C-alpha cells in the first residue's frame, strides 16, 4: 500500500506548524536585521561559565548525571527552586510541588495532557503566544480569546466567560506578555486568583520574562494569591541563562503535578540531568542575579532606542511601552497590512512578525510584533529607518 | 472551589504510572542487589570524555549551542546519523528523514501523537516494554498483544491480526527484546516489512540494544527491507553513551516525520543542543565503536555468569539465552508467583521485575525479568544465590 494513504491523527486537522518558525527560515539572508525573533542576544549566553560548569559537574558527578534520572527531576535543582520561587515569584511551595521540565513548553504540554479532553475550552489572551496556542490546539481544545488592555487581560470579560463557558483552563503570560509586552496589574492578579477558585478553572501562569525588567516595580505572581491550588506556575531559564539547554519548571498542586509526572514518563522519561545541574549551579552559587543584571543593562538600552524611534516611525498609529521583556507590539494606520508589508520589509533588509498570527481568530492585520534583544543599538537604528521608509511609503 | 473537584483528562483513566519506576523506589536500600533495572553500568558511563567534550564544544560553539535550535535537530548530528544508520542498521536515509529526539521515548510519543486517535489499534509483542505500553495507552489506543517465540513475534498470528483488526501500528523491539532478550529472525524481519506495505500498518521499530551484542551474527533492521516507507525507526544513545543525556532519533517517511516535527514543536521545541553535539562528537570522531567494544566485554561476562547460575537455580523451569542486550527472561515452575516472591527476595537482598507487568493483559505470574548490566560478576553470584534460596524454598 502506498504510504500516501497513511491517515494522520485527527489532532493534526487544521494544524500546519508554527508560522513564526517558518518565517525564521526566510531570515537566513546575510545582513538581515531581524526584529522577528524572541531569542536572547548572543552576548547574553554565558558560554564560558557553562563550559566550566559542565566540565566541573561531569568530573564531579558524572556517574550520576549520565545515568537515568528521576522523572520527578534532579533533586538538588528541586531543592534550589524552593527559595528561588519564594524570592522571585513570591510564593511558597514544597519540593514535591515542583517538576523540572524540558523547557516551559513541556510544562504547557503536560498541563494539557493532564487536563484537556477534545472539545474542552481554554481561555487565552487576545493576542497571545503562538507556540502555546498550537500546543493547546493539538489537544483539540476550543480556544476562547479574551481581549486585553494596558493593564493586561480584561477581568470583567474574563469573569463573564468563566461563568458562561465553564472553561477548563486559562493560559496567561502576566509579565511583559508575548506579543504585547504588557504587564497584568496587581489588582487583576488578585482577581484572577480569586476567579480561579470561584469557578474551578486552572490558571496556567507563564512567567518567563519577569527577570528582564528595565523600569517600574516588580509585582507578585498570580500564584502568590492562590489559596486552593488552582494556579499552575510555569517558569523558564531560557531567557536568563540559555534556551538551548531546555530547562524550565512547573509548580502546581500535588495531584495535578502527579498526573503531569506520569505524562512526562511517556514524553521523555526525565529532563537531561547535566542541563538541570547547570541551572542548579546558577541558582545555588548565586550566579543568576549578577548575570541577569548585566543582560538587563543592555536590553534596556535596546528597548529604549526602539521605543524612541517608533515614536517617529511613519504609518505607526500606536505601540505598547513595556517595562521589560523582549517585545513591543505596534499598530499601523487603519487599512495598512503588516502581512503584505512584511515581504517589502524583508526585501529592504528588515523583518518582524505580523501580529495577526497571535490572535486565535486572526484579523488585526495592521499589527506587528517587534523584538529588540537580538540587535545592537546600531542595528535597531538601521532597521527602524528601513521600517520607517517602507511604512511611510505605504501609509 | 476545592481543587479536589478537578477533573483530569480521560486519557488518564486506568493509568497509574509505571509500575517499574515505583519498584525502583523500593530498591534504595544499601546493599540491595538489583536485577530489576535496565540501566547501563556506572563503569559504562563515559564521564571523563563527556566532561572534556562538553567544555570543548561550549568554548568552541557555545553561542550556537546555548541559543534556540531548530526543532528539526542539530544539523551536524543529522549529518553524522546518515552514515551511522547505514553502517549500523543497514538502511539508507536522507538527513531530512531523520529527527533527533529527547530520548527514543519521545520518538514513540511523537509517533503516537502523529498517528493515534482514541480507539485506534496498536499491535505489541506479548510481553513488551512497559514504558512504551504506557505511552501508547495515554493515546487511548487499544493494545493487541501477539505472542512471541524463540524467533521473536509470531508472524503467522501477526498477519491474522493485521488482516482482521486493521491496526494503525505495530510496536516492536526486534533485537535483544525488552523483557525477553530475544532477537527477531532474518526471515521474520523481511516478512514484517512486507506485511506493513501489504496491510498499510506503520511499524514502530525500536532498536536500542543492537550494539550490545556478545555472541552470534548481526541482522539488518526491519527498516532495511522497507521499500515504501511504512517502517519508522527509533534509535537511542542511552545504552551506549548515556541515558542521562536524553538523545535518540527517529528515522521515517518524510510526511510522517513532518507531523512528528510539528508535534515536537509543542512538546519541547527542540532537543538540547549541547546534548546533541556531544553525541555528534562521538559519531564524528569515531569514539563510539571502541567505547561499545569495551562495554560489551564486561556485559558478556556478566550475562554468561547469570546464565550459568540460572541453569542451577531452584524453581526456574526455563529461561531465554540472549546473544546480547541487558535482559534475561525466566519462567518459574507452574504455580509459583513472581509478584508474591518479590517481597521475600527483596527482604533477603535481591530484586527483579515480575514478568506480569510486561504483558498487556497481565497473567504469566510465574515469569520474571532479570538484568545483569548493573551488577559485578561477584554481585551476580551473590544475588543468584539469594534467588536460588528463596525460589528453592517456594518451588
């Protein structure tokens, strides 16, 4: 029988792969100034420190690190995460309420595996992170988008949806959101924790950008206001140490975490031990805070340069002014189409991601996401000049 | 609302976590002689070489290795895998027919993700590897066990099941099978490749033990007889380099591999780059073959010691005599119960895994799986003496 006759699982109906990852492949042109990615700057990746740590850890504990590990995670890392979570995210949790995972993408996958049957409803911000939208869709959930404003997701609308639609889960990025850069207000954080308990909805709180703050005051996590265990917290070391190491974590109610752990047995048995041990060394030896401080100095300059130039950029109607993170979200004049303009921009040597991809139901063709972490201040100036030229000509 | 009210996804109905992994937790008693695991010997884990490689690779290519990588895998590793697959598994395939994964467990997960809808049928050997049985069950497939004999799975019975039941997939470990240690004959390998095409069934060929051969002649993979792309081949470096690094690969038809790649985007984005680069260095620099040769010398002695003592062990009716791998499968006298006897054995300081767990429908309580890789020849002698005592008393 011809392999063309192979029928794939129905979860792939309508799934075509991440549009963003396809865009990235088009950017391999030398000299391209890319505002499209969401990667850390090369200068932010601590290759020297990781080289020394990897060697030291393998010489010291190689027989343990190269052997099978527990699905539950590398014990020293779980130990280190307890005070880290308290310090950075303001919540208490025990070691057995923490599961190290293979990047926080796996945390999302495991939460869906544990909770979602086909047809279940999952609320997401409108717009939201493309990658996790695809993760949720692969579990055949129905996405319910709720609009956000300058203070993050609109909690009045959210309560209406919780009441009427009985969703299983809310997926939310409360700090320096992807793609908008917006931060959820303190009041709304408290309200969402309360709504979760009131309506019995799991909150999947995704907070990978929090440490990249360049202005303003830190806010406690939604989970810090969670009294009954409805908030599952996903963290990542991709933005502050290295995405290539693939280490994140999930902190959640024990019964929920147990299902995620069983799910992880069949996903990848456990997260690579060496990678967990490198992250553990960063936490245990106090290497993370000074490294983050250094990164932030440079990212702040890059963001402020881009914000300053956006103000004078032709065709741009408005844009967000984040206090941190990696992204600015811009809106072009009514009638301009960021998808169509992308190819003109790429032709002139600059790229971004059209905002429409971040909206579960599409539309919003006049929006775009701009990343500033991967370009020098000089490149940002050049790239913004190119954008200004193309947008002005088409405004 | 109390979190106790949380309803989990129906894929977890009847799933309670790997029984084996629970047994392992009971073995942390000092002095316990464990024939229960399936881990490489500590002496087989190349900590010194990995320490040097990790440092060198991170100093040389750290900015690439610590950055996000492609879901499709680390390009140099895909390049190295082409001649490796040809040499070791006797099949040709292109780089874009290979996907590096986070341990071959992930290959199984992605194949199920790509192919299995709830209620689909998956044929497995009876008995088979517990871990992947759970992976398949989490996709709510119906398991169809087909008996094996000394030459591996019975192909007459298999054809009947293909004809009558129209299964989606066959999961098979053709070489030094887990738990039996048996190897599928050449004739049956050819036949299974032919049946796959004839009936349109995907063969998930899992071959992690092949390089651990201590006697007899190597056989080509089932995939080497595959003319139309129905065989998906899963490989692992866990048994020959390190399980803790979590690197394996999937080689499959392009359209199927594309679905697996999209599935992987949402599972963990990509396999950690450093870990892929270490495996690549092993292949590229010719480090693997001499390392495997060294491991096999020791494992052969361990296996032969155990086989010799099994011959004189009370209560043992018969056992397999593998030509390699990590496991021997034994059958006790009719009426003896390896589950009940396990606690007596553990009390006297020796452990194994009851065979019943490897049968999809249970039963076969008088069987057990014995691993010899993690014990020295001396420990094997001591452990077999303990088994002999308990089994003789209860025969």
